[in-house]
């Protein structure tokens, strides 16, 4: 599906992608984005996050968003992408070409604006840069017509400034993605013989693909599929993954299946990624279902039934009633009262604190943020871009112990940027299970050494970017004596000066107490 117009000359796609089908190989995977058209941070930072997220990525587990890319940027890192589980959004770019020639499948598990699996749009019309060849693409060969998709396409020739080149004369039925013989569209459905049930590699009855194939094939077997309709198990397309249990006819009971595998997206895997939860039903999930809670068994996260009342788990952004909510604000922050775990994300931006007249969202009272003081775990990411001016730390998150990063913004799990705070206040934080940390452009922020963050990481691929903040001994000690500076210069990186002084005072009192006992 495609939405309206764009500011690019053409997008180079492969000819095979379908909004309801997905194939997940054992190739590198990445999270993707759900920013929509919101720019969080500068364009430079946004581009660097895209590079970090999509480089060497074959499968995007969520959405592929290519937005705010300037004309001089290099997008060659997008060439590795073959499959997208959610939607593809290309918007508000001035770069002339988007190299997605290896993209095969858009599954559409999540849709842009709840409607579009592919959306290409801009906020303005540029007569110099117009999307060409939209009308030369056989879209019905691509989309899943059984889902009755809606398509909003620009009318051919509606823009007199558009001087698009024609398809190569050898392109079948005049169908192409761009000028040139190499850009001819390869049909895999509309030209199939009647004997074919789904896809084909040509018009002959002998060209039919296996019923488990999507987006075409190279032969008739389930190992010849370019992509799998349901699940892929070691290169073989199947309708389901091998179960964890199998029936033993001799014992007349279920026994463990040595060939059993877990469902991870559309791939069958022997074990779930370290940051996912394993269920008894054989699936890798991000959160446990009702009446169960998450536990650690031998280093593996599992769901187990609650003994009595379950710990209070609240939906964060991207989950439940907050699935389509962009940020925390005065209207939804009350839903986190008494929560110990948040299943989803926490994003705090300008409209969170100061409201939004366009959506009639009121300003937030800073005291409302104290609702997060009971939170010990966030399964997704934590993004804080705006904070009340009268608060010098992120103390509402002082009891936060783990940020798991099962859903990230690109590659990022913890982001703190453009705040006036003096210290972070994450004094209980013990682990960042997956994803990167970005602490930038906080002019008064101290105790942010990169090496301290690395102690919280689980995998070697995680990265901390800490820059444009205050020096550890600058600003925060303004007006204090040299003796005070000396006392706290080696204090814990998360703690503010008053916490350091409290610790020193407590140690002194404890020493006097022990001295009294032994004398």
C-alpha cells in the first residue's frame, strides 16, 4: 500500500513484497522504529540512530521508518534489508533515492495510522523532486488481495512538472519500478497458471511455487521459497514450528521433543534471544500473559503462574490501551499508580510536561511524576527529552532496577537528552539488558562516565554515547568549598552531592556507634 506523494525521485524496491506475509531467516535482525513522523532530537542524531539500527540488518522486527533524511546523506546501509514485520514509512526526506532493492516482504503486523503497510509522503510538494513510476507498478501482484487492501495512489500525469522516464520496452506489460531493464517488475501472481494456488516463478503450470511460499520462488519445493508464508525452519517453509512435546505411541503420553523449537516472529529457533521470555507453549514473547509473571530459571526468563495475586504490571507505551500513544502525559500518567513493572515503553517529551493545545492535553503537575517511584522494571525503553525545570534529577525513577530494551527506539534503550538536571538519580539501576544508552546535551549533568554504563550491559554489542554534558566536577559544585568538592569527587556516578554527604554522615555515625560498643 502506498500513501500520497513524496519528495524523492524514486524508490528502488524488489518486485516481491506482501503486506500480510513474512519470512524471517537466520540473518541479522534489528528492532526498527515507531516514531512515525516525530523527530526526537536533531536531524544529525536521528540519522546516526538510523545508521546504528539498520546497518547489516536483514530483518526489521517492527517498522522500517526512513524520515528526515537530508540530501547529502548516504543510505547504502539500507540495501541489506529484506523483510519488515510491521510497516514501511518513507516521509519528509530530501535525499533523491532510497535504496531498498533487496526488500522482499512487508508483513504489515502493525500499520501506519492503522491502515497502511507502505506509506510514502511529504508535508510539501517539490516540483523538482517527484516520485515517479507509481502508476507503472502492478500493485495487485504485490498486496494480499484477500485482506481487501485500500490504496491511495497519485493520479498518473496529475503533476505537469513531473518528467518521469518510461519503463524499458522489454518490461512485461510495461511494469517497472524505475527506468532501465534491471528495474522491470517481476510478477509472481497475476501471470500464474490456473493450477497454481498462490505464487509462481513464471506463467507455465510447472512454474508454480509451493503452497508455503510467499513473494515467489526458484522451484516447486518448500526450500525454494524466496520467503515463507508462515514459518521458516532451517530454510524450510512450514505452517508451524515443531512442538516442544510429541506423542509417544509406546508410552501413550507426551514426551519432550528433541527436535522441538520456539516461535520467534516467523522463524523456528532452538532457543529464544536472551532478552525474551520463554513460554510453555513454545514461543518467545516480550511479556507474560494474565495470571502469570516473569521469573528467572537458570538464566532463562520464563512465565510462571502467580501464587495468589500477581505483582502489578502496567501497560506502557506501545501496549494495551497505550498501543498508539506517543508519550506519557497528564491524561495517562495516573494509570501507573502502584506499578512495580511496566510492560512497554516510557517516553517523556515536551507535550508530556507542558501539554498540547492542539489535542487539548493539559500541563502536567511535576508531582505527578512521583507515580514512577514504585517502578522497578521497564520491559521496553526509557526516553526522556523534557523534564520539569524545578527538578534537578530523575528521582522519580530512583527505584528503577532494570530496563530490558525488548522494544527500543532504533538501537536505543535509555536516552536522556536536552535536560537541565544536575544528576541522573538512577541509584537502584542494575541492568540494561539490551540496546544502547545515549546521554547527550545535558549542560548541567554530572556523573555520566561511559565506563559506568558498561557495567550495566549484558552483551558486548551494547554501546554508551555520553557527550555534551557537564564535567564531573563542574557546575554541580558551584558555591561549595574545596573540602566539599574533595569529599564527593569520587562519589557514585548516579548520586547527587547531597546523597554523597548523607552517605558520609551515615558512615560517621555508624563508626561512632561501633566505637561506643567496643569501649
